[in-house]
């Protein structure tokens, strides 16, 4: 619920989402990054720094808004789609990882 508020808020600075990092860390795994809402939140807290581009020229930069929000929405849509697919196909669903931090 609070994540939705942060995504639709018009006045958003990075310290508003700083408290999300400990909650995101609880959901992220140490050995692999999965496509889920926690990864989208992690990317969002990183791209949120682009909100300060406004103070460079004192105007809203459209490219900064696109770079700030589009990756988050794409990750949320892909993670939601994968969650629905895993629920509909439980036997085929495997654990998808796209970045593995351990060597095999």
C-alpha cells in the first residue's frame, strides 16, 4: 500500500523511500536476485536520486521522470507476470535467477 503511494506521488525525494531499503533487504536473497517486487523497489530507491535533476535548471526534466519510473514499472509488470505464470503452471515453474553471485 505504501509502495503504491510512493509510485504515484508527485512530490517525491529520495529520503521518502530510504526507509524501504531495510524492508527490501528482507525480501532480497543474498545469493541471487530474482525478478520480484523487492528488486523493483531496490531499483526504484536507486533511480529516485534523479528527482534532484529538477534543481539543476529549476524545471521538470521529462527524461529524468522516464528513467526514474519506467524501469520500475517494467520490473513490476514482469515480476507480476512471472508470479501469475508460476501460479498457473506449478510443475513447469522453476526458480528463475538472472544474476547469480556465487560461482559453480
